[in-house]
């Protein structure tokens, strides 16, 4: 073949390839929801509103956005920007705009799903209820899943509540959320807990029967629906909080959350800071992860609430043939009387003794009361199923701690502790309540406080099934639920009462009053215990302690924080200009020239190999008690730490006078995993202003790692060095393998999304389930 022919053949083949590529049909891009931050100072004056400007941005793309449903929301208060349905190509094009600050793809969230006012010491004749007129005139904005207005807890003929409805409230989520009345159970419960009307005779099938009422029954409720069937979207939550600010609420209560991330990407943190600037208190659930290092909604301007137990249980009795009687717990929805019934226990057979699945037979247990031993092989729900399958009349299930959901047991059952007659400790930290250290910033103690969150009775829609029995679904107007979702509205309700008594107090002042008057001693006179272990807890479990509403009304001293205090805190995190603009919604800000601590009512001192052996904290307290007051510092420590206070006496001559002091914390020796102490300021009028002091080895925060790795592009050496600098402890930086990164982050308890963010300079992480490699 001649060279010319050969050359012609090659050209033809290349032409074929080019034509083939040009004629290929590109894969259609998937639309995703993006949260887009825009610099408002660049809005052309020709646009009368930000929304029209946002529309123009979308319509001017090379592939314009014309569908009106694709621009989900334009935000006015919580942030400068919008949320929209875009393709990745359209998102990339917006990033090139001079007005673009930052954006991220929307993340899904989740809901953190009576007797409690009495348990917390609220009385009609005196104290906070009486002084606040039950929260009259205060508006609580509930950001959740909707409300059932016909409920007696919200009957406008019987109480002073109003429900912002239709155009004002539900409008914020109608674009994304169809308002199904059968999906509003969570907020019905949380709203009636915070501010429900007095309803006598409320119960769940006879359990917890009595007068149901919210913590602030005189307050108003504004409802913002952001969830349907448990689905929660960032754009909807931003829109609801934006509208709540516009409506002039005094308090926002959120019993939901998203995966933990840096403050500048955390929509609740961003929107809450906007609310705080307007003087709105934001109360959030800490989450139901139940493990250390898992707190949600933990920005220092948010009041973060964990869950505790109540001082009640639902008793059933069993009397044996020898007339010996035992008391246990039950929530079976029917009244059951089982008499003259044989008792069965599978003695000698370990599977039968624990009622293991498939171990029993109808011939053995039908019509009998069956004892099932405590074990780690099978849970009480599976035991009850085994009894139901084989026709048992009832079950006696031996278990020292009662799990959630025993109302769902399929057979009439009694949860009997292995040792009877022991006083129930209350409150305890609920086993599911998320605990510190905070994964975003362990230098801030979270949760702030705990409040009742276990078996809380409150209103629900009567069309929601509560329990099942004999294949029938049972509904009720009131139900017992557990979760930090239930704890947060307790604090929101108490906050409404405090706001009514002290309208001049800032959100930080109210949080300070709740924290410094909280208690950490249970009804046995011992430190609050962990429900799952019955062992003493620590401030990492319960924060400052369990709220004490009446004491919070008159705390003596408060730790206040103004807007500049939060700006200085964010400046200290080393965020980029774009990240600061995203969270502050400002183009300019001033960072304090000297490094200052945030004026928080708790102290966390993190130590590592390279840090000084002593950590100093400067705090400012404001006198809100008597004009003439003298406070003396009392230091309480445990083994492994010590701290001093200078000065150790604070003398006040006027109300609202401020005084400074310095706390110096030192850890020493081989300390236990968690050591802590308390600083208590005590005056002549019996004010006790208590703050937990927690030292610990330095746990690298997600924020620190995000800051260190954010701008590193495909540079493993730089990433390794940055991790080493932050850790301050030996990390092999000479010959480090990919698995070393994984193991290092696994030890910190980060989830997949956080680990991918931190390791995104490394090509290996794309699409990988990293925690599976721990």
C-alpha cells in the first residue's frame, strides 16, 4: 500500500472518530437542589427585589432556567441567596459569577423524634408560671411537620394560642411539601409540649392520665411545616426560618437536624445566627445518636438540648400463688386481668429460658404466663413475638432497663427488673441522647442542658396509629413519645416564660440563665446517671445539667454574648472570606485585634502534646440580681485536674454592672477518660451560678480539619503535614498510606460524608463508603 493511500486511510479513520464523537448523544444531567449564597452588594439597582435578580441569574445561563418551580426560594433574612433545582453544569456556571460567594448541594435531614411541668417544679401559685402569666404574648415558632388545629390543645375557644396558617405559615413549604394531615404527628406533639392548652383527662389508653398542658400555655404558636413523612430538606428549613423572622417570632424551636458540617455549610447554624441578630432565641434538639461525639445543632449561638427521663413509669403487677407481688412496667393498650393462670419457665434449656425465637412450642406455653430471662441474644420485642406466636396469655420479661416502644409489644407483658425495690433514679440521661464532645468544635461544651424527653405525653392527630393490637391499629388524641425532639420544646416553652418575665434579656442571657441554674444531682442525691449503663454521667452527657425553670428566673449573674462576640468566635476558626460572608451575610466585618474567648457559661480546655500545660479563659458576668451583691468563687474538682479563679471575689454595686475574671485550668497525671469540675459563684442571697469545667486531650474538630484541608488540591504531603500540625501528636508523615488517613479519622468518630469532605484531595475517596474500611 502506498504512503498516500495509507495516509488517506488514517485520515478517514480519524474523521470517523470525530464524527462519531460529535454525533454521540450526551447523557442528560440529573437535577439537584443547590443552596446558593450571593453577594447582595453586587445587585444591580435596576432590580427592585433580590428575587427578580435571582431569576435573572438563572435565566441568563447558557442553558436558561425558565420553569418557575426550579427557583425554590429566595431568602431575605437567614442568608443572601436562593435555593434552586439545577444541573451540575448550571451550578458550575453560577460559580463563575462575580456575585457568587459559595454554594453546596442540599443534604437531607431528619426529625429527632402532662406530667413534665410538675416534674420541673412549675406551680400555679408561685414561681415562673405565675410571674410570666404562662408566657402570655410570646410567640414560639415551631419548625417541624405541621399541626392539627382541631386538637383540644389548640382549641382557640379555650385558650389564647393562635396558629399562623395558610398563606403565612404553610406557604413556606407548599412548593416542596404537600400538606398531608396524616404526617404532622411530630410537631403536633412538640407544639403542644411547648405551649399547649390545659386539657383534663388526657392519656394514651389510660397511661399517664391527668391534666395535659404545655410549658407556656399562655404563649402563641406559629407553625412552619418543613417535613412530610419524615423527609426534611435544607431549602425548606431555610425558608421556614426566613419566614419566622419576617413574622416576628420571639423563639424558634427545631426538633430536627442535618449531618454535622462546618458552620458555614450548616443551614441551621447560618439561619440561627441571623435570628440571633434579631434577638430571637433558637432552641434545637441535640440529636438521637446516643454516642459520644455526635451532637447536632451545636453552634454556640444555639441552645442545644439533650434528653432526660421523667420521674414516672407505668406500673403493672403480678401476684404469684404464694401471694408474693412484684411490680413492673407495661404500656399494653388494653386492660388485661390474667388470673389463676399457670406459670411457665424454660429452666434447664437456655434458649427456652430466654424465649429465643423458635425455641417454644404451643403445647408448652399456650394459655400460660411465660417468664423470659434477660439476655444479650434477643430483645423484648422478639421475645413477645415468640410468646404471641405460641398463644401465651402474657409474658414476664426480665430486664433492668426499659427500652422505648414497649407499647408495641405484641403480647400483654410486664417488664420486671431483676432486683425489685430499688428507687428509680430520676432524671437520667436518656440512652439515645447525643453526647459530646461536639464533632464540629469540641472547645464548646454541648449539649447545653437536658430536659424531659422520655415518655412525654402530648397531643397528636387522631388519625395517626399509635399502637397495634390483634392486627388492629389504635389511634389516640394523645401519645407518649421519646426523643430530643420532645426535650427541645420543653426548653422552648420555658424560654417563652423567661422571655415574658425578662423581655430585655438577649438569647445568650436566657441560655446562660438556663445553664447556670441547671442541676446535676438526681433524686438519690448522686450525679445524674446514664440510662443505658446506670453509671454516673459527665457534662459531656448532660451539659450544664437538667433545666430548673424557677431558678432560671433569678440566676443572679449571666454570661452575655453580643453580635461582635460571635464574629470574633468565627474569626478565630480561620475561615476564608467566602466562608465568613456565607455565615455572617455581610461583605465586611471586624475581627478583634486580640484573641478573645467566647463568653460561654461553660469551659472546655483541650490539651495536646504541643499545647501549654495551663489554659486560661477570660469571662465577663453581668449582675441581674440585687444591686449590692458580693460573689465568692467555689472551685470543685475531680482527680486529674485543677483550676484557679482570679479574682475569687466579685463585688457589685449596681444591677447590670459587669465584672471580669480569669479561669486557669490545668490537667495532670494519668487522668480518667473524662474529668471535670465546677466553678460556682455564690452570693449572700443564696444565688449559685454554676459552670462545668471540662479538660481533655485535644480531639480534632471537624471545623479545624475542614479549614486545614479546604484549599489543598491533590497534595497528599501538604494534607499529611496539616493533619500532623493540628493533631500535635505523632503521626507518621514519612511513609503514610491511605488506610492511615482512614484509621485516623475513624478514631475521631466521623461519618462517611465528613470523612469524604476531609479527604477529598485524595482521588481514592470518590464514591467510597469510608466507615466500612475502619
